[in-house]
C-alpha cells in the first residue's frame, strides 16, 4: 500500500508550512483584505492536481476511485491522504445534513502564533472547494468558521452550495454563531 505520494509525478511540490505562513502574512501586509481572495483563488487552481494525486494514490493502493467509495471509506481515505500529503489530520462530517464539515486540530496552513482576528486558512478554502466539489452535483463553497491562527483549538471548514454558504456568511456578519444559523438551514 502506498503511504507516500510521489509529488513530482502528480504536479505537486513540497512547500514548507513556514513558507505558506510567510506568504499569507506578506500578502496580508501588502494588499490587505484582498489577500484572502488571492489565496483562495490559488488554492482553487491547485485543487485539481491535488484531487488527481488523490485518485492516483488510491489506485496505487488498490482502492476504488473516490466516486465509488462509500462515505465512511471516503472519509477515512481522504483523511489519510491529506495526512500523508503533509496537510495534517482531518475529520469529515456534517451538521444537520445541511453542510459538510472538515475539522482539523493540526491543519498545515494554520499558524497559532499569528493571532489573527478572523480565520485565515484562505488557501485551504479554495483547495477544499475544488477538491470536494469534484464529487458534488453542484459547485461547492467553503467557509472557515474556526481557525487555529485565530486562537481556536481547531480549524473548521463548512462546505455547501453557494446559496447556503452565502446565507451563513451574511448571518455570521450580523453576529450570529454558525451553529445557530445551521439550525435554521432547510
């Protein structure tokens, strides 16, 4: 079973966590809030290569293609893949079957020493939108609602269709917690 990923064979390359943290800090310093969109766009652009590498990794291990896996197998294998790829550990679940949830208490993009005012794993939100969107019937949007870079114990990403995620974002801007908002999603 493949417990490593040949980066060069899959259009991937290793970038250190400190380099990604420094990139985020420099973009934030130099272009301000627009840095979030730039990082999301870059993450989204790279999502296809990461997904293709996941598919190849599954094949090398003798596992089924992602679309053929049941939820439990997909969750377990995706978590293992992201860990082996160096991103960190993750758990995939859902809240009220309204939005998918990806949680990690050691996500690679997060840097607890940064003390951000808001979640900051912008590259990841783009990456996850593309990666998981490839298995969805509709395009996905991703919103990070908890972040270790902002003092939370974990990074938590919510995934859902654009309308649901816009509703969540707008209501959170009004000061309501995401957990309370999700309770109202039908």
